[in-house]
């Protein structure tokens, strides 16, 4: 399924949560996640701004655990980030890891994060807190299939479309590292 995806960085998490309640967004997920990101040794997926992932989830609302195997590839990054996402629920995380390594992929990164997700109309609004020194800021992500709904959500949350980015997390962190290196000189 193709999805339009944008991020808003360095958010005021408490203010966003309050605003989501005000607009009637429905809390649909409160998760602890372990995301194991895979690529080939030659980084051919990352070279196409994609990745393979095993996501292990513990849902704090339902107390359920789930594991998903995913392949994401970038279709466009011109106006918004448009990704092709192929995902399936699997029974056994270790089997999923074994399939990826058996295909020649290697672990590139393990991200541990908390994710709170709200549903507004047909769109998912997600707030991530990543337990990694590389990602020391709360991040908001909006995923939708509808451009007008995306604009509506951005405005309802008090932002403008110019406040959004279609950059990948790898690009965001590279840009921040470069800015910090310049500032230190």
C-alpha cells in the first residue's frame, strides 16, 4: 500500500497530545517497540531510501504482543515522502530475523522506541520517543492516503506545511550531525 508520510520535528509533545484530544482524534496505539532494521551489506535498500524491518510490539492498551515483517521502499520524495510498504504479521520474531539473514541481509540498526498513535478520519498521527542518543527529540509523523486530510491535520495541530519534512530519519540525522559539526568549528 502506498502512503503519504510527513514528519514534524522537535514537537512540544504535551501540547500536541492536548490538541489531539481537542480535535477528537482517537487513541489507537500506545506501544513499546523494538525495530530491527536490515539491509544488504552493499546498502542497496538504503541506496533506494528503503529498508527491511522486523518490528516487535508490546501494546500497552490491549496488553497484546505482535511481530511484523516489513519491506519499505521510497516511491517519491518530491512533495511528500511516498512509500511502498509491504508488511505482514508473523508468529515468531526469530524466524523473521532468520529469513532476513538467510536472504543475505544484515542488521544495520536496532531502534527501541515508544509510539503513541491517534486516528483522525482516515489518517494516523504518531508520536515517537526513540531511546537512542541519535534521536534525542520527540517526533510527530502523519501517515495518510489523502493529501487534503494531511493539510487539515497539519493546520489543526498548529503547524504549516512548511513545518513538515519528507526527509527520511537517516537524512534528518545526517543534516543535524552536519549542522553540529559546523557549529563546533
